[in-house]
């Protein structure tokens, strides 16, 4: 997985909230929210929820990602 840019603390909060509410299905919920935003024509929220989806996948992995010092 390539490096992930986290735009704000709110992105981490949204990811944490979805993980707490949906557990293993948090990524699917983020994808569903992105799809709804796209269907409504809201590109900014679409990108936000896609970022959250990728962030959830990263947070759920046990492996180190990126450069380890």
C-alpha cells in the first residue's frame, strides 16, 4: 500500500468512530458513504469517505507500512 495522506484530525476521528460502530465492516460503511456522496454529486465528501476507507484498512493491518526507522 502506498503512503496515505491524512488531511485532518477529523479524518482520524471519523475512521475511529466507524471502527467502533461497525467493527470489521467499518471499511464497507465508509465505502457506502462515499458512494452516497458521489450519487449526490458531492465530490468533496466522496473523496473524504474514500480516504477514510483507505485509512481504516491501514489501521486494521498488523504489518508496518512505509519506512520503519
